[in-house]
C-alpha cells in the first residue's frame, strides 16, 4: 500500500465536505428565507448574502468534522503479519 501525502488526505476530507455543504445549502435555503432567520429570538441584522455565506461555512465546518471522523474511523491499522 502506498503512502498518501498529507495534501491528498486533506482533499479526501475537504472536497466531499464541500459538496455536502453545497447540497445542505440548497436544501435548507430552499425552505428558509434568510431575511427571516433569527438567532436567540432576535434578527442578526445581516444581509441575505451574509446569511447564505455564514450558513454555508457553518455547514462546511460540520461536514469537515463528519468527513474527518469517517476518515479516522475508516483508516486501517497496519498489523504485523502472523
């Protein structure tokens, strides 16, 4: 088995997380109007574009954590030969 470089490992985590965040953005903001978003009972006072961008980066961060956990848990440990 060849060694995977750090940059390749990073892309294996970040790229699927990006795609998942894009899909989440589409689904969530198809049902939610960004002008009506409230945080702790108050409007944050952001423009629609700021809510879209902030939501995307929050979704991306959550997906990066999920992808990282998948990569870590799916990693095969090298075992000594019997």
